C-alpha cells in the first residue's frame, strides 16, 4: 500500500531500504523529472482550541494548503468532499473515510491564542499505510508572525513527504518598479516567497539594481547610482540602514554577491574601459583582482562550498559562461550551445547552474550541469532573465517582461523540471529577484 502512496506523487522514486520501512522507518523519496500527478491531500478545518482562535486557525490552514498546492506536487481535496471532521486535535483517524475520497495524505491541525502568542499543533498521516508520519509538532510565535508559522508547518510537511528541505519560510528581495516603461522609478523591496508582506527598503530617488541576500539573510548587497555612477551598497534588512562600500577612485563597481561564508564579496569593477572580476572583504578590505582580460566579465556567483565562481564573459567573442577557482586562475568555458548566455547562478545543491539564454529572438531560463552538460531550457518568452534559486534548489524565480510600451516586468517562478510556471503575485511591477536562505 505504501507504493500506491508514493507512485501517485512520482514516477521515479528512491525508496528507503525495505527493512527500514518494515520497521516503520521514515519515508524518504526523491522527486525527479518524472512527476506525473499531484498527490491528493486532505486538510480539515484546524481546530480552534481557544475561543478567539477561529479566524487565525482558518488563515493558517489556508496558507499551508496554498504553499503545498503551489508546488504543483500536491492537490488539496475540497472540504465539501470530506466524510470525517474533527472537533478535537487528538481525535482518532478513520482511515477508511479518507481512503473513500482518495486522500493519500491527511493534515490535522489546531490553533490556540495565548495572549499575543499564537500556538499551532499539527500531525501528518499516510492514509494508505494507516500510519502517522513522524511525531506531531507544536510551534509558537507572536501573532504578527502567523504567516511564518504557517510556512514553517508547510515546510515540515513538504520535507516529510518528499525527503527534501522546504522553501516556504523564506523571503525574496527584488526591485519594485513604478511608472511608465520608459521612466520607471525603482526601489528595493522584500517580500515573503509567495509575494505577501511586501516591505520597501529604499525610496525611488535613485536607480537600484541586482540586490543579493547574505547567507544569513540579514544583509543585502546591491548596485546604486546615487553618486551618478554604479557603486556597491550594503543594507541591513532589520534596521533598513545602508552604507556604500569602499572603491578605488576612478572606477565603477557593480554586480556584487556574498561568498557562502558571508565574509567576502565578489563583484565587477570597470576601470579604464575594462571590466574584470574582483573580490574584497565584506567590510571593503583587501580588494583582489580575479580576472585580467580585455573582455567584459560580470555576474559572478560562488559555488556552495565557496571554492569556485561561475560568471559570464565575452572573451570568446560572444557572451558565454565560465568557471574558475574562487581565488582566480584560468577560467574554463562551460556553455557551448547556440546563442548567448548570461546571469549564471550556482544551485544551493551544487549540481546545477541556472542561466539566462538568448537565441533566435527569444529569451530562456535554463539549467546545466557545472561541466556544461545536460543543458535544459525551462522557459521561453519575449524576455526572461535573472534567475535565482529557492533555498532547496527545487524552484527558480526570475524576471519576465512583456513587449510594448505598456509591457512591464513581473516575477515568475518555475520548477527545475520546467513545470509549474506561474506568476508571483506581489502587487507591482518587479524585477531582479534574489531568494534568501530559509529563515531561522
């Protein structure tokens, strides 16, 4: 019966050893490109364990369901189809009632209010094996953080079923755009991964570009034109204060990105008409040149272990992707398909590089192995660019722009299989997204 539960989710799975399963070992599956049908799950109304918890219980349950359904891997069974309902959190489960409506996973939850604190309890059941999956859990936070609680619950459920870490309790920094296409005002903003809770970090008095989160998620690097030329600035997300990083006089600095340990920065510097990659300490100390060629080299991104850097360069005559040691050295070209390649970003898993490709009048978001093999294009449109990875390496967010004077930039996401392409509803034109790590 466990195979029936798994096969509805994936075509190709990696199972834990059968002995472990026979002993009630944890379910672990690896989602592959063979996903064929979303797994149907049931989530009855969460129990309100205090008199004032009803509205909060409904809101939290709705976010959990939206998180799971939004992956394209899960499908919620409407509550009108439910046979069993629950008045208390620890009520026994009638597995036959849930089998009758073809539910394969069941989520039970309860919410209580304790002053200004909200407490969420939840349990997850495998219907066809008749077992609870893992222990029940309880999470608590201030009532203003109820959405984060919901995302955290969804992350646990996602992880227990797929064997992967979740990505719902994360944020995205981006450039919010307002005004006509030829005169847009731009400012930095940050939102929940699903477009909710937008907070503006800068005003629109100057152009801002390419924000990038630190590995701890508390700082953002970006390019600003407030001095009239591109400069690198670092912003503290919590205090919303920022400072320009030091530069060599007579140069322009841009396209910064943190190292995985957060202690250094790699960036592009233009000097005397030549653009190369440089690195420096996070406080601006000890600048070091990493490349030295007449080509334009930009958009650097570290490997997760910090040992290598992928970047774009036109040193071969066209815009292509290269990898070199983090301390500098001879770059190795990895892109060899038709067209131009740019904006590479290393996957958090370390196995793939996402990129923008321009070919035959179309723009694409694609992925390839770090040696350049197995290139796959995930999207195609008038203008898709600037990919960023979810914390678990499962989803890519990017900018899509439509043609014409009325066309605007919007944020979209897509699974690395190329499925589940969708717009991120954040309420405004937007570009240059950068995903944070999972929040602590």
